[in-house]
C-alpha cells in the first residue's frame, strides 16, 4: 500500500497548521498595543454593558428560546435535503411523510409565533 497519494493532503494540513500556529504566536509580538477602556470591556452588540452582580447574573430565557427555535428549524432543513435528493425514489409515501413532518414543524412555528417567541423586545 502506497501512501504517496496522501502526501499532498498531509502537506496542505501541515501548512495550514503551521500558518495558524505562526499567526497566533506572532500577533502579540508585532500587533499594535493601543488599549483603552472600550476595548477591554465586554462586548454586547454595541450596547453599553449593564452592571452585573458579583458571581454573574440571570440570563433572560429569550436567549434559550431563540437557540431552541434555531435548532428546530435547522433540523428541519437537515431532513429536507436528503428527502429532496431522493424524492423520485421515495414516491408518494415519502411525499406524504414529508408533508406530515413539515406540517408538524409549522404547527410548532405557529405556536411560537402566537406566544410571542419571535418578538424582539
């Protein structure tokens, strides 16, 4: 068994790893050092950070709900791609099953919409 076909791939990975290590190692040495209060503060999407109690504060539940909604719709897309690729082979059974799946996801979407889960207050 010859490893020669893999040598270019290994070389590219080694070059990428060397570049990454070099970039991280050299940045503090040659990079600018102009620190100010704004650069050292926590970044919250351009909004002034609110003071937090010692030991951390409570995080609003909206962050978790948004993450769960993203996961639900991301999983829907993950299931739709293979179905679309093998649509002809699945026939009417695959079509009906996908309609049921999409219907279930849209019912969840409508529920979240009615409950105000998509309002950005």
